[in-house]
C-alpha cells in the first residue's frame, strides 16, 4: 500500500476533502506553515487526550454522504424519506461532534468545527433518544394521522370479514385457509371440487392439469371496504408526499449550514488522519524556508521500507543528510539501499508539501515546484529499460525552468558502461549548469568516478558491516547464508565520503556470503585482479 | 403428538440467521418466509429480513400471475433498496442508509411500523450479505431470515447464515420422483463434511482465508521440520504442510492448478469449484486418497455426484425442507404425497432424517418412520 493509500478517511466526506487537496508550492510558505502547525498541535493533543479522538472517529465512521440531498435542496426539489434520514443523521452527528469538541481541552481549527444543526435535529427527529431514525410521523400532519387511523380501522374490519369467510371454508377443507391464500383442490376429489364451486365464499381462479384453484371471495361488505381502503391509501400517500414537500422546504432554509457542516466534518476527518500518521511516525514539524537553501534531513525513514526490514528481523537505521550543493552523488551496494535513500528524501519533502508531518525527526528545506523520482523499474512496455530512461529524462527536462527536487536512480545502468557513465555525467552537468541555482539533484549510481569527475559531494550507503564476524569462508562452504541475512545486516545510513572514495566492490562478497560455488568466486576474483585495476570491458580483453 | 413446526425447528437450533433457499421459482419460498417470520414474531421474537438479489415482486415477471409478496410482520427489521420503497416509505422507520448505491439505489435498513407487503432487494455477494445480516442484528433483530435461491446461493453459505431451510415444490420439476431426487441431491451436496483430521481442517481453513489455492503435502514422519504451516505429532498419524500456489481461483485454469499437485494429499480451493476441476482431478490419477477441500458446499457448482472425495472447511446446517405441492402451471400433487416422497428420497440418498414440511397444509414428515433397513 502506498503512503497516500494509507491516508484513509473514515467517511466519504473525508474522502471528498482528500480528493480536493493540492500540495503547497513556492510562494505558499506561510500557508503551509500554518497547515503543518495545525497537524502538529493536533497530533500533540492526540497523545494527551486519545479518548477525544477515538470518540470523534466513532462518529465519523458512521457518516453518510449528504451531498445528493443538499443538491436537491439547492435545486428546490423535494427529498425522499431516505434522503431526509441522511440529513437527520448528519444533524445528529454534528451534535455529537460539537459536544465532544466542546468538552475537550483541545483547540480545534475553526474550519473543522461544524455549525450547530440543533433545530434540524429537532425538526426531523422529534422526541428522539438514542439512535436516529426517520419516518413520516403522525405528528407532522394531523390530517395524515386521521387518514391513517381510519385506514387501519377499515383494514381491521376487512380482515374480520374475510376471517369469517375463511371460517366457513374450514369445514370443507378441514383447516382454515389464509385470507389471501390460493386454495388448490385435487380434481380427482370430485366431491370437494363440486362443493367448492357451490360455496359463495369461494371464487374459482384457474384450473391446471391436476387441480382447481380457488380464492376466498370478498363479500359485498369486504369489497366496499377494499375500495375505501384503496382510496384512503391513495390519500395517505398523497399526504405523506406533502409532508416530504414541506419538510424539504424547511430544510431548504438550512442548506448552507448543512453544506458547511458536511465540509467541516470532512475537513476534520482528513485532518485527524494526518494527525494520526504524525503520532504513529512520531513526526516533527519541518522548517520551511522562504529562500532557497540547503536541504537538511535528520532521522528520516521510509515507513514501507522500515516495515519490510523489521519484518525480516533487521534493524532499520534512519537517514540523515545535508544537501547544500546543486548536484550530489549517492553510491552504495547493490541491495536497494540507494533507491531507498532517494525514495526517503523524496517522500519526506513531498509529504511536507502536501501538508503532512514527514517521517523524520527533522527536516528543513525550501519548497519545490516538483519532485522527480525515476526508480529502477522501467516503465513503458516495448522499450528497453535504457530507452525508457531516456524518454523519462526528456520529460524531466521540459520542467528545467522550475525548481525541482530531482532524484535520479542509476541512470545508464541498462547499457554499455562507459557510454552510460558518460551520458549520466553529461546529464548531471547540464542540470547543474542550467538549473543549479534553483533545483536540487541527488543522483545514485554504481559507476565509479562520477562524483570525482563532476567534483560534487559524494554520499555512500554504509552497506554490509564488514567486521560482523559472520562473514567467513566456512559460511560459503556450508551453503552460505540466506538473503534475509544480508538484508538484516544492511546498514541503510548515508555517510559523506570523499569524491574519490571507490564504489563498494560488494558483488563478489554478496555472492560468497550467499554460498555461490567457491570455484566461481575464485575465478571471478582472478578476473578482477588481472592486469591491475581492470574494469571488465566487453570490447577489450584483460 | 404435536409435531414441531418450522418456527420450533428454527428456535430449537439456536440459529441467529436462517437462509431460505428455493430450488426454483414458485416453490413456495415466499410463503415459507412469510409463515416463518409471522410465526417467530408471534412468539415474541424480533425478526430481520433481507434478500440476496431481488424477490417479492408483486407479479411474476414471466407469467404475469400475482405472486405472494413478502409481508414482514410489524416490528420486523428489513433491508431493501430505496428504489423499491417509494418516496415516502411511510410504513418504515428508517435507521440506516448505505453509502454504496446499487442499480436500485442505496440499501435502506428500517423497522416495519405496520405489516405491509414489501419488495426485498439486497446485495448479491456473500460478504455484503453477511454485513447486512450483522447490521440487522445490531439494530435488534433476533432471527434474520435471508432469502436466497440455488442460482444465488450465497445466502446459504455458513459465512452468511447459521442454518438453512431448503424450499422445493412441484414447480421445480414436472414429476414427483424428479422433485424428490433433485432435492435429495442438493441435500447430499449440502451434507459434505469437514475433513476428519482436525489438523487438516485447521490448515485448510487457514489456506482458504489466504485466498490462494493451496496443496496439503504429507510430511515424511522422520525429521518433521518446524516450518510455517506444518503440524507436528508424536504419534504415527500423517502430518501435513501447506503449499500455497499463486492462483486465487481454479476457474479457467483447472489443468494448470492441478499440474502443481505433485504428491499432495489435498487441494484446498478458496473459491468456486467447478465440475471441470473435479473431472480433471479425477482424470489425473493422483494418489488414491487425494481429495478436494472447498470452502463450503455452496462453493460447489456440480450437477451430479463428485467423482472424487470432496470435503468442506465449513459445513452447512440444514434445518428443514419445505415443499409446495402445487405448481404454477402443470403438475401438482397431494401435500402428503410430496412430503413423504421427498423425505424418503433424502433418507435413501443421505441417511439423514431431515424434517420435510408443507407450511400451508401443515403436513410434515420427520423421518421417524424409517427403520434401520430401507427396502
């Protein structure tokens, strides 16, 4: 699940708010600071008064979407009973939220406090206690009440009439039939059929191969009552419609408050989700600078990666780094540490600009127009991974004029090493020249020499801890460790190294640790050592 | 001696939810539901009613004949689509409206203020049905009746209801013997049992929950490893390990799935089990005791007896069979005849004495007359 998917509002109202949010861009520093302050103060409150927040969540999770009903009000159309119920439920929920908010010692942002809908609640839920229900009560219309009473009385009389008839038939059938029952008599029972046909209480309905079917025939009195009842029912439906119409008219006067209340609850829901995440991550409020400056990250983690690492029994080391140069290079072993670092940086900055407290103990930066992240997995089908990279780079360059956080992950790995390296260096040089005064580039690679060639800061993923004592020849002999062992011993921290510090030559060590046949490892070591420092080129024998 | 009626059987079972499943149209399912809900309400219980799919249409869409509607008793809780309620729904105290809308609008839950005919339209998926049943209980219903049919059999799944009543009748087939045989077949299918070995059952249930087709391989006794999903025993009974595949269904890939069976003792299928799958499995000549474990009997889509052993992770509890001896157009027979024929055939096929009742005439057969040997 992506982080965005984890932000899961309890109500459809919250989901509406979530779908409308936009990140804050350069120029909106003050607004973002206010937003982040809100989240920070609410997350502190959550730690102090968790009960308040769970009470609110309990209400939020029951909310129904009232917008269809509100639109009908705006269009001055009548609501149906279920729609009125939805509004009654909204009013009830608002009452509960307001009372929880009032009783708490928390300072609530005004846009999350719904306006009172008490009069609506009283109008739609008269004499109510407990769970809200709505129906067209007699109390809404005395005439309706009268018609209903009369209709029920006549129905009872009708039932009595028909029951009398049913009693007559009992002697024939040996049992009392239901009033509306279709009675089937076997044709072979000639006597019974004859009798039934002669009974004034029974009317023949149809004949099948084997049976003749009868129904209780209504007496004249019963027929008269049926007509009355039908007329009364029509009147009743009409009067109920009138009640719905005048209730809708009453509610129309409240349409703005209802809408405000709905949005307030949605905002509350969304804000609570942000606060909840901040509590879970023990996140801190980042510092947003107005002027372009260094990007300082402390104690940062990627929640997804951390979960995975800890799930495998490893210990996750958080990331800290300070980027004060337009271009910086990240190198490290082939175990995904580089990608994870880039992703963590991108995630923290993005989350902050989307109004969340990012998963780190400290972040200081100035806002970007965009964050670009091209991870290892190639995108488009039909293109080689290198070709996809080139296409993606072209797209990136269309935004060169804006201020971007550009995270490049091993560009050029899918092609001839010397040309790949050259291309990568050229791309970085270009970005530095054209966008160096505004954008920040973090470029990971497994090629040696990129940092020194460009003379830029060089960060390295700490990698497999060498002095662990577990990496022994005997391990290879015993079939080696498993891949989880490697992940567990991976240190994801970034350390600043010199521009010339070599890229970790860890592939053979990894193979050795995992127990690949010793003969192969030895041969590979020979190839590497042959003719001094030889990079194993395809076009030149060593 | 007074024989129990259908409401006695339901109350005696302690079931909080009962599915009423019809084998065909016009078999008296609605009459059964009305009878049962009235009887339970008459005994002071609060009843809940929901349908899987659509039922209680006022006239038969095909024949144009007036069909009995569902008439919930006063005070009953119902769930149905707002589209069939009419604007005012004057007879209903609305207590809940769902967020998701189906073709006929959102699902409304409410309490009947008076007894009125109503059309019940509900969710088709087992998961959603189960949720609605739970909601009805939350609102105070003590026994929830779920209307279902063989072509929307989710209602009968043990994940949705605690027990089932099967409704059949002359409308199902043109001839009494056929009605009895086809009913007995359903009962036979629904009588599938859980595997005898409790460890196999536990592993199968877990495998089903994982949502993946899985195989249970027997672990060689010497040096049984403590791996995830294995069971250990100090005695000599076979022990098993779960081997999950990447498949979440067997439909359309029966052969591919079975090609991974290897030496497995069981294949556990989380979803529908088709006839094709069973036929392929039989054709593959696995070890003699190779068996299929399905989620529950409603997951089996077969028209005849399975060709190899089939178990279920959850059994169905069949409380009774109701019969309607009157068909819509053609053949009909005496209530006594049908009740006896069905009861006997069910006993012959399954050895079970399932109560068979005609709620209209009151005739019933509890199978007490069947001796040990049946000629």
